[in-house]
């Protein structure tokens, strides 16, 4: 096989590989877009605006911390601490 035939063969192989990569990337993009739509729909069902996610996460973390503080405040620490010393 002369040099031009080898170059043409390599070019064809590379073109085919590039096409395959393109198809895979397009399929992946389609899948990601579908997942994004599903997540946005799920957020809407939860009455959460996707643009407010950071704020919503911060609010939920704050609420969780407050609930932990309330739960810890309800524990009889004086009794628990005295039992630990025994």
C-alpha cells in the first residue's frame, strides 16, 4: 500500500471514529437534557423554583440545624451525664 492509500485509509478510519464519537455525544446530550427536564418537573412539583435552589438548600440546612438543636435541648443531659459518670 503506498503512502497515499495509507493516508486515505487513516483518514477514513478517523472520520468513522469521529462520527461514532459525535453520535455518542449527541445521545449523551439528549439523555442529559431529558434528566434536566425531569428534575425541573420534580422541583416544580415540590414548589421550588430551579433558580432558587441555592436559597432553598440553605433554608433546609438551617431548618435541619434548628431541629437538631431543639432535639438536643429536649434531652435530659444532666441525667445522661450523671449516668456516664457511674
